C-alpha cells in the first residue's frame, strides 16, 4: 500500500535485487510512477493488504460509520495480514483500542511505525468480532501493485463469471496489463487513421 509519507527511501537509480515490479517506474527521488502517471511514495512498512471504505449498503446493513471503518481486500499470501489470519472482506472497527479505524487513520499510524512493530485490529467478521495482531514488515516494491481479486476485473476472453472466478489472483495483474496495452494500441491505431491521408479512388 502506498502512502504520502515523507519518509526517505533508497535512491531508485541504484540497482534493486529481484525483478522490477510491474506497472511501476522508479524515479531518482525514490518514488515510483504507476501506469496512470500517479506518483507513489513508498511507506517504511507494509501489512500486505488493500484498504477500502465500506460501501453505503454494507454500512447501512451493519450499522457502520464509513469514516471510522475499513474494509480489507486483497490479502497477500505470506505477508503480515495473511499470517495474522485476516481474510478478504474483514471489517476493521478499532485499531489498538481506538474506534478511529478509517483507512486514513490506519495509514497515518503506519507512517510512524518501523519494521517489527505491531498493530492490533478489532475486526467484524459476520456476526462476531475478533482481535488480530499484525507485525509490520519492510515495504516491498512488487506489492505496491494491487493484486486484483477475482470478480473485480474481467480479463480478455473470459466472458462468464465461472471462467473469471477460475483465474488465479496472481495472474490478474498480468491480464490487466495486457488489457491496458491492447487499449493503448487501439487508441494509437485510431489516431493513425485520423492523421493518414485518404487514398485517391
């Protein structure tokens, strides 16, 4: 997850071990640019999840305050959230005993943390509440790419819900990238057609 932290980061011009993360272009100031041109400032730590504000229907059904609640999605296997036992669609209703559990509240708290620090989420899961303690890990570049969950995106060539749900979550970013490139090619072809002179008949 990205934040607007001013935490200094290693110079991105230096060599980085492992493959370069998809969709991200490193810059000399340690920030990254995603495929949409957004500048992402990496935080110091990460939990391995994506945070969203719960929708109005869910808030009404469960009597939640959307400004003080966070919906968790895209739990990345092997990272702190997964190791702690959190699952997609858990609702965070308190953080370290505070009822201020909005996504921005959590991000602001993470900005102050170091790898190895812990944070405790009180989670609403169905009709019960559970407490989970997560231990932060250093930020890992490749996980700034959100792994789309099956059902949130229809990749090319997959028309039915059943086919879409069978696609492994790890492959969804690749399908997303291919779709993005395909769309760019279509736009370029359309521009070329507009600028090409009409052949005489």
